[in-house]
């Protein structure tokens, strides 16, 4: 039971750490150097949290999905702030 709570904490932390990076990433052209940097910035912290919690590589899909979800939510929030209630899709 304790492992389930610890895993949930790591997943939530991965999500929360990725939100600011997704927010900032919306300011840059897609696939530019700063865009890629911000997309990968939370990954070392998430890996550190996972290893410090004692989890093996088997929980990587959960933390990866949470990190991607945080990036998406951060980008959505930035677009919503910029364009009002109806946020348009990101242009390539």
C-alpha cells in the first residue's frame, strides 16, 4: 500500500514539474533548441525522483505519461491566457 502512495506522489510530482515547462515551451517555435530544451528539462528530475523512491524502470511509462500530460496542460493554459476562452490549436 505504501508503494502505491509513493508511486502516486512521484507521478503527481512529474505532472506538476512539467506544467511550467509546457507553459514556457509555447513561446518558442516548434522543434527549436529552446523548445527541445524545455521539453526535456523535467526528465532528469523525474528520473531522480523515481530512483530516490526506489522504483525500477517498470514505472517509467507512468511517469512519462504524467510528464507529457503536464507539458500539454501547461501549453493549453498558455494558449488560453493568450487567446481567451477558446484556445486555438498550435500552428506548426
